[in-house]
């Protein structure tokens, strides 16, 4: 004779949906330890890069941030003269340096900021416009297209300081190539690097010559990623070339365009070698952008390390704010479509 054993009933009831009880969530240290135990090889591969970035980027950035809150200059900074060591005597001044710059008390920030914005906007606009035109030409069937690509990329391969000195020789008011060409057509010489307005146009031309190849290559890659079927379908629907460009090409280039414009803006805003090497000291201070003025504060005349560090932090903040708003604007446009 067998006896049936009835299992005990759950006290939660048949229709209960209460989730099973869980233990306490692991803390950040526990999660980090588990991640390290699981992915230790990846952490080991990344560690050298982190150390290098901390030494080359993290420490100078932290040091600059600290100096921006002090009155450090050439007279009170710590230094060693032979066997004699002079201790640092600068003091903490809080936000005084930032106030002097942003309030206009210092007097040179806002004029240079205006020229820096004009310089950046002009260069990036010309970079993108000319690069887009060249990319569209090279994306079409063209005899000798590979040779044209190599020739157009050459300016990008030339180091910036070499290009700057080459253009400076061409801009020479007495023996330069440009004035020699003007003399051939009966025009008078132009003081390319002496006149405040012309020298600004001159450095924009040099930077455009250097920056167009990058834009051209990036946009050409974007053009080649757009499916040909979209252009063929638009052409079959009777769309004109301009309509195909506006409704097919530009939307297809949006991911590439947003990235290269952001990178171009950051690079051009901080384009130190072109301004400094082409104009040098000939242009005084009217043609200086923010980054070249920060350099002059730190390494020329009475060295103002605190002022230079403050300018560096302000430049970094401006670019961070621009990057955040630019990405949000793009995200909002993508969401609205």
C-alpha cells in the first residue's frame, strides 16, 4: 500500500506575482573587482595608454588649472639657479584671474575672442565648402582621378611649420612669388603680412590650403557610402541635380559632416602654428588668436604663468560648451525628423 505525499502549498497563493527576493546590490568596489577579474586582460592592455594620457594630458591640465587660481609669474615661481634654489612665493587668488578676463578688466580677451571666432568660422566654412566640391568631383568617373586625389592630399601631408614658412616666403613683400606675379600683370606690390586686414586674410588662406584635404577625404568617404540606388530612384522620379544634392547627398553626409565640422572647429580654434609662424611678431597683437596670446603671456616678456593658464582654461571651457551644444543641436534635429 502506497501513501501519496502532498507537497506543501506556497503561502503566496497561485495568483501571486511578487518577484523573488534578492540580496543587496553589490557596491561599486565589488562591481569593479568583478569586472577586473573577468576582463583583466583588457584592463592590462589599456593601462599603458591610461598612464601615458595621465602623464602627458592629466598632469599638465591639473597643473594649469591650479596655476589659474594663483598669481604665479616669472618673479615668484620656484626655480633653481646653479646650486641655489629659489622657493616659490606665489599665492592663491581664487577666481580673480577669471574675473579680470571675463569682466573685460584685462582688456584683451574680447577683441581676440571676436577675431578667433571669425578666423574659426571662416576657415571651417571654406574647408567644408571647398572640400565638398572637390569630393563631389573626385566621386565622379574622371580620367586620372587617382593622380588628382594624390595631388590634392599633398598639402595635408606637409608638416604645418614647413607650409607656414613656405607661405611666408611667398608672402614676402619684396621677393615673394605672389608680388612677382602681380608685377607681371602690372599690379603694385601688396604688403601681405604688414597690413592688419590683409595679414588676416593671408593666414586664412594658408589654413584653408592646409585644411581642405582632410575635409575632402572625409567627405569623399561619406559620398561613397551613400547607396547609388537612392540617386537613381530620385533621378527616375524627375528630381533635378540640385534636388538630388539637397535631398539625397546632404542628408547622407550628415553623420560625416557633423563629425568633421566639430573636429575642424576645435582644431582651427587652437591652430597655433599658422598664426604664430606666418605672422610672427610682424602683426603685433591685432592678429593674435586666443591660443597664441596665451603662449605669449607664458613665454615672452614678463612671463605671466597664471594669466596664460587662465586663458588655457577659458579656451578649454569655450570648446567644451560649444561641443555640448553642437551635439545637442544635432540630436534635437535627428529627433525632430
